[in-house]
């Protein structure tokens, strides 16, 4: 029997998974259903007329009452409900990690076995999950099917879109336990934590200099290669890193984003502001107190 779509982005309906398909395939009134112990007889009785009910059942039957997501068959809805209940009946025998459906457990097992059954036909990179291969293929095709409804920016992965949406909502759900600084992405928090730990896992092969994140290492490598990939659109001057180009652009725009809180003088670079602050921090005693003397030698 051919596979049919069982629900949106979840599983394919197959006789060994779907209770309705099991009943139809074996032409019995009591179908099989998937449980934590494997395939078991279902307590609910189905008849031949259930085929129509499986496809055109009521709203309550095919729709999750909590999030209104729709499904074609009850088995798919049952698996989906575990996202709300938190139920994870399928456990890995190696590390005891638990999952809500057997397909995820099967994919997880490959972490332990090292099996990578899915190979990219373009670059031969291998993956343990078909979903990871599909996502990877978008690097070759340029496909970006996930679009931000606020700014129309496109993404190849839903996770990237979710992270991007926080730039619009202002949500910063990842908090540093040391300094309470908040971040929109877990990866940003992970990189930030290296400030506190002093960890520098990214090492330059040219000079052994180490960095806390990969992007800084990539920028540093331009020193060795001589590459200057960032170009000024006004004067065509080129730079080895993006931050240098950003500072250079202020020459053309006149922007001075760094302002002295004492005298309101503005600067194009933070280093200029730091040098200027020495003027204000030169203090001389006056009676029993200390007052600031601007320009005192």
C-alpha cells in the first residue's frame, strides 16, 4: 500500500505506524497501534467505514484542541500531543535520553553508532538524519523558504527565522548567570560566556593566536592572507574586517556615536572617547574634597 501524508511536517502514514492504515491493510475491525512497547492491538474498534472518517473526520478528531494544528489521522495527533504533555515514552538504551516518537529515537541512535545514512549528492557530505540533509541541500540550491513577515528577510532554516524574529520582538531569552546580560540566541550566550571563563578554543594555524569565537578567527586570518573582502561603497577603500569598514564609513557620514557624558563632546571611535576621558579624570584636592579640574596640567 502506498504511503499517504499523515500530517503536516511530521510523519508519513504507514501500516506499521498508523492505526487506521493498519486496519485497512489487514481488513480487520481491530487495528494495531504504536505504543511505547511496540505495535499493540488498539482498544478502539475500526470498521471499513473508518477510511472515510480517517480523511474527512470532524474538527475535534483531526485538530489539536490546544494549538489548532491539523492532522489527517489520530495516530499522528497522538504523537503531536506529546509536545504539549511532555511525554517521552521512547528511551535510548545507551544514554537514557528520551523521545516522544520512535523516529526521533531511531535518528538519535545514530549518534552512538556513528551511522550516517544520508549523503549529499553534490558534495558527498553525510548526515545521520534525512531532515538535516534536506536543510543542507539548500546551501547548494539557494532555497530560502522561511520568510519573516515583518521585513521579508528569507532563511533556509526555521531555527534561523525564529532567532531573527527576536530582533523584531526584542525578546532576549538567554541570560548569562554571571553578569545577567541577555541575548537573543543561545550561541551568542555561549560565546559571551568565554569572556568569563577565558576560554579561547579557536586557534590560528599561522601564528597560534587564539580566539573565543570562529568569526574573530576568520577576520584575523585576513592578516595572513592579505585578503580585504570589505569595500567602502563611497571611495572603494578596502578593509580586512567589517568593524574597520564600519568605523571608516563615519568619515563619509560624519557620524560620531561615542559621546562624553561630562562635556558632550562626540567621537567617531570608542578609543577616541577613552583618550578624551583622561582630561576629565585628572583630579586635584580642594580642601577636604576632590574636584575635577578640566585641562589642569
